[in-house]
């Protein structure tokens, strides 16, 4: 068990130190959400109607931004080889790396959401719902993204390809996340069904993500 | 007494659609070193990576006799390659402690467990104890290399797979490293090293790799060549 803790602590520390990129995601999130009111215009009714979608898309793009380094940094310095041949379950290694990555980059996005919600004119109930759906749904984005990160680990500019690969897979998460947040704001009876689907997608990602990413990493040594 | 024996038979490996290794055979046992020799690009590193399980082999078998049966060869091995596996943002000690915590120690066969060193002992042995709290990014190439060696000392593993182990090291560090490898061999460890420089190690066997052509095969050269280096049998550690 202690090796898991060591790995988590190391990954979390590396993400938070200078150049680790944990804050970049939040700043990018801020930038994406801020340009929407400029583009759409000062129409508060329109903005608050699409506000949940703006926040979700912003969170998706910010998550993708940091994911390309998830395994690539380890590959470049040789750590990945040692992780692969160590005999530790590579699926668990991937899962722990995802958890640390999410704690360092995803969680700040969720925490920033209530503040950024004000930019797009959401009311209190919508703010709570968007934050809640992101809290539940953003890990799924990281886990699905980890598969793309594993597949593109050996490419020099894999980040763009990673986004192209992952965005289609993230569509269901986006659909249920946004529909839970917007439908719930209109009528709270409509909240539960899409929200449970969102939970299911996260659980699904929790299983598929590490399995697929570990399979991709195993053949990356060639 | 449980002796380890690493046996490779007919190992072949393709990289980038080209066959780089064909019919490689060798045996190396506890307290022995196998030096893999040959010109650049002949597949020395590929052979080590195949043994480490990082590159899939196209053919042949790699077996370890006397090891833990449910563990792979890779899990018995330390791989010391060209890359140092260091995080420049973390301190020297943090880097080393992480690998120590992360790796599961694999004991030698037959209870001949060599005591693994603590992190500071290992750094001291390699002469970089004074850098312990520095970020690894500030180390010179040779110091990074030495820190990477320290990983082999803090986690006991019976097999050491060394790829050009002396690169970037100065004369004194090279002596220290060769002494440590010799200690490992005397303690019942097993070393497979790829190099094109002569390494002064005890109980050495040689494997000469030659470029793969359509019909030629790698020659088995596992014969004892101890008399090749007269002074090899002396202890160096």
C-alpha cells in the first residue's frame, strides 16, 4: 500500500511544483469561460441558458490541455520503463497517476467553477448543480483522456492528436453532465436520471481507462 | 542452495520492422557477469530491453531458474539504461526514496539476501551525499548517472541489466561503480552488461553480437574467458 501512497504523493508534488502545470489548467479554464460573454454579447438570459455548457466545455478543454504530459514526461526521462517492468500492477499505477493528476488539475477546476459561474450569469441553484456535475463528471474526462495519453505517449506532439482522439469519447460525458445541470435548474425532477448516467460513465471510465491506458503503455517500450 | 540461472534460447527481436537479434543463446548464473559486446547498432540495448520485458521478443525463450516462480524475469531485475529516470523538480533524496518505496524488493535465491542500503548510505557510497537536498535538475550528467546507480543499491534485485553503465562517469566513479557491480556478483547476483568498453569484472562471460544478415546467426560465446583478463578474479569491492 505504501508504494501507492508514494506514487500519489510524488505525482501530486510534481504537478504542483513550478512548471508542473497544475495552475495552467485553471488559468486556461478562466480564459475560455471569460471569452464567451465577449463573443455572445451582453445577453444575460442567453448566457445563463448556455452557461452550464460553457463551463463544461471549458473544463473539458482544460483537462485535455494537461493530459498530454501524464505519461509523456515519464517516458522521456525513463521512469515509464521502470514503472512498466517493476512488477507493480500497471493498471493501478495508471489509476493512481490519474487520481493524482485529477487532484492537482481537475479539483482546482471544480473549485473555480462557482466563481466562473458568475461570469456567465448563473443563479445560485445552477451554480450548485454545475459544480456538482463537474465534481462527479470531471474524473471521467481525466480517465478517458488517460487512454488517449497512453496511446499517444511516444509521439512528439501527441497533445493535438490526444484531443482529437478523446473529444469524441468525451461527448457522452458532456451530454449527461450538461443536461443534468441545465435540466435540474429548470425542474429538479429531471436532474436525477442524467446525473446517474454521469455517475455511471465515471465508474465506467474508472474501469476501462486504466485497463486501456496500461495496455497502450505496455507496448510503448518498443 | 538455490542458484539463479538466466537462460536465453534462440531469442529473436524485431524493431521497426527489421530483425535486430536472431538466435541469441546464452546462460548466465549466480555470481556471474555476462558482457554483451559488439559494434554500435548491433542490438546490445535491444537484447537488454528484451530481457527486461520492455520490448517483445519475436522468437525464443527467456527463463530464470531458481527464481520466484510466479514472478517474471523483469521483476527480478534492475534495468539501468541510458535514461536516468529522475525528476528534475524533486530533490535527490526524494527521487531515490520514491524508487525505494515503489519497487518491491526481490530477494536473491537461496536466502543469500544482500542487505540493501539506506538512501543516504547509497548516496554516500557514490559520493553525492552532499547533493541530497538539491533538486535533481541541478546535477551534472555524471552525478545524475550516479544517482541512478543509487537506485540499484537501495532495492535488492538479483539481476542487474546494465546498458553502457560507465557512460558519463569519471574515472573515480567508474571504479566505484565497477566495485559495486563486483560486490553484487560476489553476493550471488547476476549481471548482464552491454558495453563496448572493457569492464573489469569478476567471473565474466562474453557474448559477441554480430549484425544480423539473412543467414548468419549470432555466435554463442558463453565460454569461460576468465583468463582473458588475468586480474579479473581479484576482488575489487
